[in-house]
């Protein structure tokens, strides 16, 4: 198993647990609602959107290059955020 895959798994597990906890506590919409009340929250949300767009700019061509359908990963990224790219890397058989 390569280092990128190990790192993705190491990040995916605790982040998935944290995400599940947050969704259970405030709901899916509540996660977004928290950020709309201040300019600091807007900045954090905008930063996340920019980062995920950059990830998608890498992930779509990479998925096509290695013969994976990129569209399930795009849809999951839109709804699950960083969990999807982490899962993509964790399930990748590619050597990096």
C-alpha cells in the first residue's frame, strides 16, 4: 500500500467520525447554517468551496486517466465535501 493511500485512510476514518458526529448534532443543513452568520464563517465556507474546486480539477482528469468514472466522485464531493476525495484516494489502486 502506498503512502498517499495510507495517509488518505488515516485522515478519512477520524474525519468521517467527526462528520457523522456533526451531522447527528446539528443536521446536514446545520453544518452550512453555522457559517452564514458572520464574515469569518463566509470566509471558511468560501475557502472550502475553492479548495474542493481545485481538488475536482485534479480528480476528474485523474479518474479518467486511470479508467474510473469521475462523476460519482464529483456528485459525492458536492454533497459530502472532503470525504469524497479522501475516499477516492483511499480506494485508488494507483501507485503514487
